[in-house]
C-alpha cells in the first residue's frame, strides 16, 4: 500500500473529535511479524490500520503524532515515567 504525501497529510490532520470509533482499527488486536524488515513492518501496519495517525486502543480513540528524531518510543516512555515519578515522589 503506497500512500501519497497528500493522503498522509489528510490523515494526519483528521480531528479526533470527528472519529467514529467503530470504523477505526484497534491496534491492541494487530499483530506484526517482527521477522520482516522495518519497511515491510511499517507497510504491514499501515495496511492493517488504514490511518496510522488515528486508531483505537481498546475502547479509546487515540491520535498519534510522529516526529523525525533520533529518540525512540522507548526513550520517550522512559522520560515520561521519570517525569511522572519526579512529580509523584519528589
């Protein structure tokens, strides 16, 4: 599945308030073959979710943003957990 830049921009700009939960893919039910190359896994994911920016996790609608940086999701999650820990347990 090849998406044009315009299609990706349209998907990214969709408003979460306009989302119809029943039409969104539930990413908690999606399985990706980790033996595939990264490009193949990305393509597989996009084919399964349709819109990679607006998905469902269980009963919750989630809008996802991506950035071009060197930090991974794991790095960001560690930062987030540290920050929460600092706030809760000074």
